[in-house]
């Protein structure tokens, strides 16, 4: 039966041939999920089933887990139309997170708009590392904060810490502030609009600075996956070798770190060697260390500014 259905289009009422008579039947949650996941798989999306579920849960306004408890529930026409529209948007390259308006990061749900980078699982490495090395009272600084996911994850883990978050995009700052409110950390997370360190209070230093700057090389921009191309250029494009913003962060971070504090920056794995080699003792008094994400990729570098 399922095999049969998967050949049919979600766009049409289902007609199932049976004894030469066509019976109109219905689409259940299970049916549409299988249909959408198979379609997304054919299109080589990274997480076809997950995206099919995220979109359907959004359309039905139910938590994703309920898709499983209501597996055999038939969809009414309006629900099917809404799901079809969401699928069409995804198929034209829009990230699922923009369609549904939120994305999970560090087990928290974040508001997301097309003005911010979609939080990615590999960026959780910044949070995990800051928690491991820095004193839990902070204060912390998160540059290029976007949705605010790193800053707010830190704030939710370190209940006493103050966190400053900076983004150059006013729309991103708005999203970050909304997320801070949503997670009830707005009293401890201050969002500054401006260029890297420029808007911060004079003389303020931090136990850890995190950043997921734009680091895609200009020449790689056009070849990004269609859903990445819909994310803001300002959150992605990092200049000729992708390191324009990263270099400015590295140059200015030491004067903003407390003794023993650390800078933790996300990178493209291909930038690791060049960056480790060019950042010398005139920046930090200890060598940078490579950090790997769950996929084993060199995903971030930490420079710890040792207390002398
Ligand atoms: N990891 C992103 C990508 O998909 C890049 C994010 C960034 O530039 N900070 O290429």
C-alpha cells in the first residue's frame, strides 16, 4: 500500500486501483511523511526525513513528537495544501528553518528569519568548548551573534554569567534580542549592534570570546548549496581567503580577554593550517589549538591567553 502511494503525487487526490474500481482514499500523517521524505532524499537533502517532519509539524502546529502518536490521522484538504506549499518552498531552495521560522540548537529552540544564519549543529562546538575552559561566571562575548544561539546557549548553561552579543546587522540584533527574551535570559544577555568590538563598553574584558564569523571564500560563494545561498551574504562571505573578519577578531581579541581567557572561533576546515601559522606570539602568548566537530572536521580554533 505504502509502496503504491509513494508513486503517486501529493498534489492529487489519491486514487488507488482496486478490482478495476478507483477508490478515493486519504493521506495520513504517515503517508505524507513518507512521500515527502522520499522526495527530499531523491533531491539529496542532508536530512530528508527530519526536514519532512519539521515542515509537517509546523503546518499542523503540533510538536514533532506528536507526528508519531498521530501517525494514522488523515489530513484534511487544507492541511494537505499547506504541507504541499511548504514542500514547494523547500524544493525551490528555501531552508526549512526559514519556512518554519525556528531551529533547534543546543537543545533550545531559536527564532530564525532570513536575516540570520541558520544555527548549525557544528557551531555547538563553540558552546561546548567555552563551557569546558572558561570560568562559569563569565563574562562572555559572542561576536557575529546572528540569531544569538551561541550567546543564549551559554547564558542558559551559566545562570550567573553576563553575556555581550554583537552583530553588525540591525535585523539580526532584533532576532537575537527576541531569542534572549524567549529563553528568559534578556537580563544577562546584552545585544550590541555594531562592528565587532566597536560597540562594546571601553575596557570590558571577557573570560571567553566566541565567534562564528562569515568565513566562506568569495570564490566559493556561488557554489554553495541552494539553501545556503538564501542565507545572508553578510553572514557567509569572508573575502578572498574567507579570513577577512576572522583576522580582525584575532587581532583585537587579546586586549579584550581576561588573563586565562580564550578566543574560540569557527573556521572552514581548509583554513586551519594557514590561520594557526599566521597567528603568532604577537597576538596570544600561547599557540592555537584545533578543535574538531562531531564529524571529525577541524571546525574551530581556540587561543587561550595564559595568565603570566
Ligand atoms: N558553515 C557555513 C557554510 O555552510 C558557513 C558559515 C559561516 O560563514 N560562518 O558554509
